[in-house]
């Protein structure tokens, strides 16, 4: 290791050992919360004495001065452990054994710092010797190792059920006061809020569809709704550049047709509406990263850094299947499983919902009317397993425009999106080709309801909107 003092608190180590010697019951309750590796080794006597205490506890024998001395004698380490005089010194170092947890946490914190410094030295040595092939893999390995050390050394433990219940009761009361019983981030859509109660902290949400159905546009709408609601939002665009993403956002916010923005051929109030949209966007805490096919470690590190600076309220990733992993694995299925597991951990660690877009496999094209199912999630069953919510998108008109023959149904058996489309076409008149009906099927919801959510999609503006209350009531998506 480098030349610096080894992090240690010998006084805390002595207090903990003395408290165990003084109070056998305290030792029985607390000794399992600390390990030999947490002791610094700066005073070898402390490790030998703690080892004897753990051996006694494992044998379900009381831990006191007499039993510890006997155990040290049996181990032939009594003299190396300081003998009777050091045992007496430990007993005299304690004022109140009830405070032992405080000193145990001090010892653990010092151990955490030692582990960090040790690994930092290891990475420095690898750099000096050139013992690595890829810089990104080297830096990502550093981040992952240090993160795993921090996770393994957290002091979080059991909490009393009564205290947790009080906090949950407060959350229930807040939900009662909020609009629509929201307990999470507002989705921006009435039916989706009813099913999910908002995007919840720590949840991994999967939004899946076949290519070109509109999942990127929908993700941008969800992201905008959260940012306009005052949340700090991070958007990872793994496929589309930041300029193209911003064109879509400006079109959506400013209600300016995408064709006008893409070609620069502006008409009427387009210029003024673009300026107003840019002014509104400048007030939002919306952050975009457009690194193509990012490495998993890079994405996690960027999210954690941004969260440390801005405390994120939502993360969106477009899309999951383009994320690569830093380590060599046996199959793409294993890689995707690692990605979903890591994204779920990221959501929990940052206490922030993560929405990840995902492709559906080609088998979805063989389903009746191409309506997707959970089994159509591409590449890995871990996506469904790790996700808290899975939403499957379907656009009937998308397949009609491709010339697909969809099954005819009796009027009474029509799906909701068909009935919605009839009403939308009638209302839109000549502009009916611009408005699509999109069915968002919440197919899995670990902590809420499942069911359909029908939205109206304006392709010209990349804009998703709620159907009218009258239309929603007619098709049972809104309570009377």
C-alpha cells in the first residue's frame, strides 16, 4: 500500500471488546454484527481476543472474562493476546456497554476506508505496470469494485416494524391528499396513473414494442411529463443522437410538425412556437446522454454521478438491448440478465424509477392481430423476472399500413383500440391519418393493477395524449 497511516480506531476496538467482556448478553446480541476482518490488525491482541469470543459464541457459551481467558489458553494465544493484564485493561475501558453499536459502526467505517484504499492501490499498481488491455474496462472495473465494497459494508440493519408502519401510514395519507392517489412520479396519463399509482422509487419499468411502433416517442413524453412536474430526469439515448432527440422534444412541446423542424421549412406560427418550446425546455432539469451502444458500467457511473449532483427523479434508457457489458459472458441471454439485474440495483440504490425500453422478438408478429405478450420479450426471460412493471405497446394501424391482414371481428368483440380508432377517425376528418390509437398493456405490475391503457398518438408532433373522458368511460378505462 501507499505510504499513509492505516485507517484504524484502536480505542473503538478496545471499547467493543470490553463491552462484550462486561456484558455477556450484549455480546450474544451484537457479536454477530461484526467480523474479524473489521479489526485493523494494528494491535494484534484485539483480533486474537475477538476470535476467542466468536468461538465461544458459536459454541453457545457465555462470553465473559473467565471464559475468554480459558479459550485463549486453549488456543495457546493468551500471552500473545496480552495476558490477564490486557483483559483487565479492556474491562476498565468501558463506561456503558449499551453504546456498543455506536463503536461497532466506527470499526466498520474504518474497515470500509481500508478496503477502499487497498483497492485504490491495486488499481494504481495495474496502471503503473500496464496490466490492463482496455481503458474503459479498467475504469469500469474500478467503479464496480468500489461500489461492491460500499454495498458489502453498509451498516443498514433491521428496523422496528412500528417505525416502518408509521412511515407507510404517512405515505398513505399523502397519497390520499394527492391527485388520483399518486404515490410516485406522475406518468402524465390518467389511466396509467390509476394502474401504477405513478412511477415508484426503486422500480424497474420495461416498455416493450416492435420497431417503429412509437416506444421512443412515448418514452420522451413520459420523460417530459416528469420534468414538467419538477423532477430531475436523465435520458440515455443509445441509438439516436441528441439533435434528433431534441427535434422530437421541441416538436412535442411546441406543437410544431416534425417535418417542418427537420426540413427547416417553417410556416405560420412555427418559429414563435419553437422559441417558446426552447424557453420552456431551458427551465427543465432534463439531461441527455447519446453515447451509442454504451457499456453497462459507464451508464451506471454516469447515472450515479448525475444523481449525486442533482438527485434524479426518473431515469429513461432507449434502449436496453443496445447496452453492452464489460465482461465476457457465455451468451447474449446472460448479458441481458446482467443488464436487467444491474438496472434494478441502480433503481434501488438511487431510490429512483428506471424506465428501460426493450424490443419484442419477431414471434409477436405471429400472434393474433400482432398483439404482443410477455413471452415476446426479446433475448432473455430475466427482463420479465427483474422488472417491477412491464408495458407492451401495440398500434393496430401500424400493421394495417404495412398491408397486414388483421382478423375480422364482430362489432361486439372489437378490441378497445379498434373502437377508439373509429371514434378518432370520425372526429379527425381529413387529418385522421395523423392520429393513431396506441394500446399500452400493463402486463405485469408487481405492486399494482394490470390492464390496458389506451392513448392517442399524434405522429406529426410525437405527442401522446389522454382520450376524452367520454371516450374512456365508454370503454371502461375511466370510472363514472
